[in-house]
C-alpha cells in the first residue's frame, strides 16, 4: 500500500501549486516575502566551494521565488516512526563531515540546511539549480510533519533545531486545499499510473 511518506514531497508541492488558499497560508505562517513562487520537489544541492553533495542531498520541497531567485527549503518528515526528539536529533542533527577523500559532504540534509557544514563551506551560499537558474537557499527553513508527530513534540519536546526552523503540520496544509474529494482527486491525479500496463502487460 502506498504511504504518505512515499509521495509526500510531490504531494505537498501539488497542494501549494494548485491552491491560492495554501499559498496564502504558507506566506503567512512562513513570513514569506515572495510574490510569485512555485514549489518543486527534490532538487539536488549545487556544490559548495570545492565540495560536492551526494545524491541524497536534495531539498525535499523547494519554494522558489522566480523574481529574486531565492529558495525557501522545506524538509518533509511524514512518517510516524523514529521521530521522537532524541531519536530525531541522533538521526538528523550531527554536524556534517567530508567523505571520498575530502571531496564530498557527508551528513543529513537537515544538518546541511542548519548550516552544520564542513569548514570549507564557511562563507559560501547554498544553492539549487532549476531550469538553468540558480536559487540561493534562505537560512530560514521549515520542517513539515504529521499532526500525530507534532503533537508528541509539543508534549515531550521538539527536535533541537535552530530558531531558523518553522514547524508545519501536514494536515493543516492539506485542509487548506479543500475537502476530502478535492484532496483525493489530487492524489489520484498525482498517482496516475496504469497498473495493468505496469504489472500485467509487461509480464
């Protein structure tokens, strides 16, 4: 069965790109100054100084300001397991190191966005490239999680991220999109897979 965390990044981008209500909500909650923006999932980071990032270093959800060429990054943690504060910190908040004989950045994407980077990156911007244009990442970012996870954080403590992080609840964003029919139609459109052709005809 398909789970939310299998399609979460693409789904959140579709919610943003197809709803003025969602866009207005995010502008307010994230204090975005962007007038015209698009949401694009999973764009790989550009090199930082003489270091390159590996294939896992992709911004989950890029809010791209098409005028200022700025990217507001959103990281998505849409599962329900292994996200308690201590576990989260242990998994995602260790400072980055280098690997491959000092040529690559090694570490979690959240540590990268939190600027816990190797010293070679000091003073250098982080950026992504989309359709030939370079977008600089803001130091402000957001972490989107499920309501169940967020509620536990409210009781037991949030992950030890910096004040640059704004917490979003997936269900709050989804409800701004519309009713259950609207949401289900969007998911069906996103999943637009011919399972017969994929599983039967190809056999």
